C-alpha cells in the first residue's frame, strides 16, 4: 500500500497534464516486495511548474531539475532529463530537459534502478530489462558499463553495495568494467565513499561484497591499510591470512555499524606487529596498534567522532580471553573498561573473532562466554568507585580521613573487592574492608596490600 502522499503527488502532476512516474530505488524495492525507504518521482513538468502546483516545495537540486515536494512525507521530484558530459566524475556539466521517460531512464546507473512505474495505472516502463535482472539476481549497468562508471565513480562502489544488500551477482561485463575503471574511485569524495561503505557493511552478503572490493581493486581506494594483511600468514590456529580473517570476522558480527567496522579493523595493525615464534607467527601488541589506526581511517571516511571512539574501544579490547574457571571478575573488569553501552558489543566482537578462527569446533566455549556476559549484565555491578554502596563522604567520616590520594586508593581497592564478590557491596561490609586497609596503611603508608 503506497502512502497517500505519493498518490497525491503523481495525481496532481498528471491532472495538470504532465506524465509522472515513480522511479529508481522505490520501484526496485516495490518489485522485490520490500518497503521503500523514500520515493522519487520523475515527470515532464519543469521545476517551475512543480513549484506552482504544490504549496510547499524546497529547491533541493534546481541545477539538475530536482525539487522536494513537502506533503505528509518529502518526495523528490525530478524533471525528465538527459545528462551531458560529466565534469568531475560525479556530476554532469550540463543537462537537457526531456519530454519522455525513456530518455530519463537511459542516464541511470543499473538496470534494476532504471524502471518507471505509474502507480495509478500499474504500467511498468522497463526499456533496459531491469525486472528480468531482478528475477535473475543480477547487477547490470545500463548500456556501456565503462561509460556509466566514467560518468560517476561512486557507481563502482554502489554496484558492490547493491550486491551486498540484495545478495545479487554482478553481471560479467559490468564486473569487468568495475575492475578496469577502479581508479575512478580515487576522485570520489571520502564522505560519499563512507556512506556507501556503511550500507555495504550492513548488507546481508557482506563477506562476498568485501571480497569483491579486494578482487576488483576497489579496497585500496577505501581502506588501503587492510591490504597490508593480504598474504600474511598467522599462527597455526588461523585458517586465513590477516586480511581474510578481518573480512570474515566483520561478516560474523551482528549488522550494527560499530560492530561491522570493529570487525573489519580489529586486526588492521597486525602487519606492523608480527614476529616469528615456536608456534608460528605472533603479533604482540596488535590490538593497541589496530586501535591506534582506527581514528585516522574512520576520520578519513568522515565518520562521526562518537562512532570513531566507540569502534576504537571495541578494537582495543578485542583480545580479552576468558574461561569459566577464571570466574566472573574479569568480565566485570571488562565492563568497567569499555562501559555498559559497549559491553554487549564487545562480547559480540570477541565471539566473532573466535568463530572466525575456530568455526563451530568450540561453540560450547562461545555459549559459556555468552551466559557469563548475560549474568554480568543482569547483576549490573558497579563499574567505578562512585557507584559503590559506600559514599566517599561516609568513608572519610567513619575513618577520620581528609580528601586525598589515600581515599582514592582505598575506594579503588573496595571496587576491586566487589568485582571479586558483589555481595560485599554493602555499606557495613565495605567499611569493614576499608578499616582493614587503613590498618595496613598505618603500618606502611606507601604500599597498598593486595586484595583480601
């Protein structure tokens, strides 16, 4: 069922004497049985006429014949056009308005996006065989693939992104042109590349799509740092080189952007940290090295500071290792290290990393980690001294202490004790522990004793 605003927009244009069709991704999604995220309309009406026909119109792209009609939802309306020579590998230097929809469809990127549908009559206009390619599961360029990619370098990445989202193959001639024209991606704005990469990473077929980026020579224009791991063998536990392991780990995480990025980059620092050992290659300190590489890589692709910080934390802590005989204290410390928002994501990254190495052979170990993490989240232990049941003022008053480093050391000691045994997080018990600690400090004020 189409939104009423879409029907209203098309009806208004047609009643004024101008053919109007839904075009692009919304037609593709409707034919696939998916709910469109937005709606684009193509019409013979010039932008000035569209502005007269609707009470509220935003001139979002007048140089290209595009305005946004504001009804109960925004609808982008573009006048039929043909594109001239592309001046910057992204935008046409000139456009010419057209009177027929077929001319407009000929300028589009892929056949599955080059269909027009009249929602009032149900007529589908499909001069490039897009519906057949949808049924066959193919990404095929409209007309000459090399020409399409030379017009707009972002289409190179869009092809692979659609293959990830739709689980489609890329038609052979289109694939060949992708490889031949790969260098055009170097001229595309990094922000646009980051936007396409996001959609690619969240697709269902992310692993084949990432491998396509490597095989077609596109990855070096996106995250060239990853290619340093290509062909780099690891320990005997690993079945893939460093690059392959990064790609697989990414694909094994849930489809959340921080996780997919963390999975992709979690071992990006390994090539700078390898050394040969008795059991094969080792990479001491690679988690910190990988975490250090995350901010410049993601900033280059114009990701937000908040996301960059989150991915950095996940990568920094992905080497956490746990067995049931370790008890729950290490997991509480991990939660304190990464924070509650990141703790479940960190567990997912650790799981994906291990599954990429072990496959299903150690599924039981993964289940034990999941169960322990659920227990930690359910008990919600304090992660900082400020969250302890004994407040700082009460501690100082009871022990006759002045504010200073000693108070901080005692409170940290109490927190560590609670991580070992959450039942200790009661004012009376914490105060008793603190008194014992003060007695030790009176004997040697320069040293804190170990845990109780």
